C-alpha cells in the first residue's frame, strides 16, 4: 500500500512540475513581449506591411480594435482589396482579377474564421486560461539551430496550433497550423520595440502554394479609430 501511495504521489508531483514548467515558459514569453499589464493596455493597433509574393510587392494596412473588429486593405496591381470584421459579420471587396466584382460582399465562413484570428495580436498564449485554451509542452527542439520550446495549443473551439518559443529570448520564432486543410508554417524574426512592446517585423509564411514574406514598416499603438471603417458599405 505504501509503495502504491509513493508511486501515485510521484506521478502527482511529476504532473504538477510539468504544468508549472508550461506556465513558467508562458510567463517568460509574456514578460519578453513587454509584460501582461503592457499588453492589456493595447486597445487599438494600426500596422503597415509589405507582402512579397512571386516578385510582386503588395502594400497593406491593418486597423484593429483588439478582440472586437479588424480591417485589412491591400493594393494589388492598382486594385484595392478589403477584408473586414465589425464584431458581428465579416465582409470583403475583391477585384475582378481575383474573381470578385469590386463591390462589398459577405465573406465565406472559413475565411471569416481566419480573419477573426487576427483580433488577438499577442497570440493564444496570452491569458490562455481565460480564453479557455489548453497548452501542453511537447518538448525542446531546434528551430534555425536554436533551442526552442515546442508548445501545443488547443483553443476552446478545438483548433490546434504548434508554437515554438526561443529558449533564450522567450519570443515566438515559429507557428504551425492547418487552414482549410492546408498546413501553414510562419516564422517570426526581427523583433522591434514599439512603446515598450516587442513585435516581429518580419514574418515568412510557407504552405503548399509557396512562400510569402511580410515586412512590417510601421506600427501605431492605441491610435484613434473610427468604428465606421469596419462596417460593410451599403
């Protein structure tokens, strides 16, 4: 009986220390970004980026009310493309060259789901318990020859995303997830400080359709935002 108790106690200690290790990694990650209080103070964001794909440079802007609404706008060969979510519904404008009409239209459910994922700029690890996310430590792996913690995040809705946290800087270096049945891998680098918060200014996306490179040019924290920009034009 004593042996059985000792075995059970050892297992309990092992589980507790494992959970503590996950929280320790997450806490250090949040601290590396700027700290929980600093991240919570962000209500709106404005971001200017450039997307490099197949030799083309596509400028884009994103305006966001954190966890509420988002609008992204890009220019492709002189044509404007818009994706927006107003807190209730998602819509888009696609030029004719991309199969659209150039007029506002409702966004398909799966595409809208991906757009809503942009409402959370600091990722699923920030306040993960409050969000109902589950985080597991898979192990320690090499990412670009550097030690990284591999965390498996399962969202409250059942979506799974693998996140790799640099074991030295505790910043996110890579994520892996599936979108529409397609495996997508994104690498993050060139972190810069904006008003005390670190953002990755370089993102490289790899999927079966090829490589996309995103370079951030400007970030504004808590700029004034007109809610009307998120509403679908009538």
